[in-house]
C-alpha cells in the first residue's frame, strides 16, 4: 500500500467520520425495515442455534451489503464534495 501524504489527512479523517455516520444510520434503517418486513427484531447473535439459518443468513447479507454500500457512498461523496482535487481511490 502506498504511503499517504500529509495533505490527505483531512479527506481521510472526514471520510472516516462520514463512513461511521453512514454505518450507524444504515444499521438503524435496516433494523427498522427488517422489523417491519419480518415482524420481529433482527437477530442479535446470528451464530446462536436459537436463530434459524434462513434468518441468520438473511440478516447477515442484508446488513453486510447495506452497511457497506452506505459507507462507500458516504465516503466517496464526502471526499468528492469537500475535496474535489483529491482522488478517493487509485485510478478507477
């Protein structure tokens, strides 16, 4: 991995904060949607044998994909909006 120059600390820090906030909001939103759709709270411990395999896998996929998509979008939007000359990625 290439070293980051000192001038990129601001975008990295703001990207981290935006990603953290997006993860928090996405988890809350997904938990609300899950509760409305399934009629019960999402599983807290997907490894527990008390949780059915279908619900465990469903929640893991929904939470994993949903949170990561929200995080990526928030970080990219923050870096692009606040620091348009800074590249958020490596050449793509």
